[in-house]
C-alpha cells in the first residue's frame, strides 16, 4: 500500500501560526500611492514555495493510484507526495530549484506600480536570505550570481506584470517557474512541415504532442501545459504561462476548447512517458488552452511546460485591507 494513501497537509492553524504577517494585519488601502505590501508579499512567497495547491496534490494522487502499485511510476509519484508533506511540514522549498519568480498584480486606480515593484523586489531579497528561495539569478555570459535573486541593472528579475482593473481590491498572483520545465517549453510557427501541422486545431494538437514527446521526463513530469494559440512571439508565451494559474479541474469558458483540453490530456497520457520519463500512465496532469487574435501572416502555438511542483498562489488584499490566500 502507498505510504500516503490520503495525504494530509498541515492544518491552516499551523500555517497561520508560522505567518510573518502580524496578527490582525491590515494593509492601509486608504492611501494607495503610499501602500506598503512588502510583508504580505513575503508571506505569499513563504506559502508558495513550501505548500503545493490542493488541486495539484489531488491530481498527483489520482495519477499515482492509476499506476500499478510497486511500479517505478507508482513509487515516483508516491515519493512526490511524500516530498509535498515534508516541505509543508517543515516550511522548506518543495524543490531545490525555486525557479524564476513571476508575479501578476491587478490593482485599482491610484496604486504606484513603481513602489509596488520595489516592494516585491525587497520581499524577494528577504525570502532568499531565509532560504525560501534559492539564489537563481545569474549574469547570462559570466554566470555570476547576484546572490539575492535580483537583476540589478534592468530589473528583469523578478518578472512583474501589472494590470489596472475596476475592483477595489488588489490581487497578487505568483508562479515559481523551475528551470527544467522552462527549458522544454516550445513555440511552433504553423504550418510546420516537419510535424505535418497545418493552421487548424489539428495542427495545434500535433504541436502539443510533439513538444511533450521531445520533453520526455526532462520537464519533471507529470507536467501541466499552458498553451496559447495565436498572438505574437512575446504575447503568446506570456499568455501560455498566465493560463497555468488556472486550477486543475476548472472548465474552460469556451466549450469547444474545454473539450479539446480534455481530449489532448487523455491523448498525452497514452504516450507512456510517465513521471520523470520512467514510463507509465501519467505524463501530464492537465492542459490549459487559450485562443488569441493574431496577425494574418503569423500563426504561433506557444507552449509553457510546468513541472509537477506547480508552485502558484494568489493573494487578495480586500478593500478594507484584509489579506487572504487561495
């Protein structure tokens, strides 16, 4: 029998007891230009790096139980579940590669994006000091490590996307994107004669399958795929990452695309690649697809591959300053 048949995370009482936020913390939403959310972002990072979302855990357990007990694929998935529980219990990173830090900040009018970006960078530095994040930011040519996860010259890391909206609250989403899974992402320009893919949904399907076959287990499968159809080379890749913020099991608002997601997930799990490329029935946990408008001359399919350690979380700061985490 599996050691973790029904995995149990630490209770929310325990999680809250380890919070870096002061008791009854409230952000001062009455003064948006001077708002300080540094500590709240620090807590968001702490929870994200050590506590996997429940929907991902459920998918891993379902995948494990679909494998033959005692097989390499079964044991690999079971070790992943054990790792989840240990990281959660000890508040330590789920993976030694804490990845590239990507943020999406949605906010009401009046917020200072410049100030919030500075605060996010401060939280990144403090999280690195506390070993919640590994120093992952290096100069491209020399390989010299900044030591604090900051790009000191161009502010290219962490990556922060801002969007103003009409809601009175602030939403901060974070994704920790591992380097291994980032390396097996792909972008296809259709038509693609090499894989026999035309400019249609069949061509999109061939591109997705080709990307997963080429990845094998190198993306730390079972993976979660974010796919953007259309856009340009930049916006397509950005969207393909953003859609991975969706929870596994949620419906695509487009019924036809929702069915496509289900069908391609099924097809990918017949490839036999399995967890970490060891073989088995669980190659992907899910696929999220979004269609974008494009220039008539271009047809891109952008695919972002997320590893099984899908570290993502959303923090909401309400109109009254109360902080909640999904």
